[in-house]
C-alpha cells in the first residue's frame, strides 16, 4: 500500500466513524517512521551453508522460516569434502584390498548425486513456502570464498555442530564480515534471549545487530548476562547500558555472576529456558591459541542446545 492510498483509506474510515481529525494526523506522522524502519532494519539476503554430504533438515526449515519472516532471499551453498587420491603402499595386494571399495572417482560421483538430490530438496522446500532462493553452483568453495560471501550478505546460518565440508565453523566465525547464527539439530523459535556482555564493544555490536536483524524477537524476555571471574559486581559502561538497552529490549533484566566463565555460562543457559538464543560478540582467540583452547562459543555449541548469534568487530 502506498502513502496516498493509506492516507485516503484511513481518512475515509475516520470520517465514517466520526473520530477526531487529530488521530488521523498522528497516524500520518507515524507512516514515514514505519517505512524507514522496514527499509533499513529488515534482512534481505541470508546465506545458508550446508554440509553437502549431511543435509540438515532442521537448518533448512529454520532458514526458510527466518526468510519468510523477513521477506528475504536465501542463498544456499553446499560444501563437499575434498577427495585426495592416495597411493596404496602394497600394490601386490591391491586387487584384494580394493574389493568392495569405491574408487576416488566413484566417491566423487556418488557425492555429486547426493548433492544434486539435496539441492533439489532445498529448492522444493523453498518453493513450497514461497521463499525465493538461489543456489551456488560450486561445491569447491574455500574458506576464503565463504569469507568473501559474508561481506555481501546480512546473516549466515549454519549447523552448530557440523563441519562445512573441509571448512571449520570455528575458522568461519573468526573472520566473517557479517553475523552468524548457529542452529542446533533440535531447533525451535527462541522464547528468551541471553545477551552476553563482557564489557567489550564487540558484545555491544552483537546486541545491536541482533536487535536490528530480528525485530520480531525484541519482545522476548531478555537477560543481560555478565560473568566476572574476579568476583566484582560492577560493570564497565553500566550507565550507558542502562540507558540504551531497554529502548531495544522492553522486557529486560540484568544478571551478574561470579566464577568460572565457561561453567557459569553453560549452567545459566541450561537453567534459563529450553529454547534460548545466546547473543555474544568477539569470537576471541587467534589461530595459534585456538589449537590449545576451546573458545567460549565452542563450549556453548558443544554443551547446550541453544541458538547462538555471533557478531564481532
């Protein structure tokens, strides 16, 4: 409905019901704000990344649901593992060893057929729900390709506990240029939000982007959660936080915990609700450190069934 049609329809209705003219002008003043909100803060393109050899129905269904809510286009990528031919060390035994085994070429052909079937399944699901979708025709997508993709999409969705072909979800989270929503195998729309605040600007940015991209979830009961291993009850930028956050999240409470960061967060998520979404900022560790330590995000992924929204500066 355009502005003029909207204006005339409302005006005629008010005349019929005898309501005062002032209400009409109030509604007219709200229209531009509503248009700006809808134009600027609704997602338009979502990238959903599948493991091509282990298609996730839960991920597909949830991505389609989000796309319908935001009237977005889904762009799907199907990532396959690389098959590296190997030299058999005992050639005299090759006929016996190879009996009943698929060659590299045959494995690639089987994978191709599987991917084609998954792509068709995804297309059919999108069509059934009137969701526009595009498919990346390449299955040989590298981490660098996926990172480049992320600069031109509003949100990436992928399975929380699956590797993407030969790509690690952990590495994607470190370098992505847009938010990532990690979807568990048993997924439902969230009923509460846990906004992790570690006093970093990355955690603030994550809250902002979550609020902008999911306006329909702003009304959920939300908890600003801060965990302080040193036992301090104070928060950096507390006054700013108290002034700003309630304007985005009307049903909001604050929780400050002391103790081990990983244990307290997992415990809070498990006790809080069956279907929470956890919002957090910087992924936090460099490549060398990740070889020796699980990040906080990894622990949430591995030990809970929460939706996980991650955004960093």
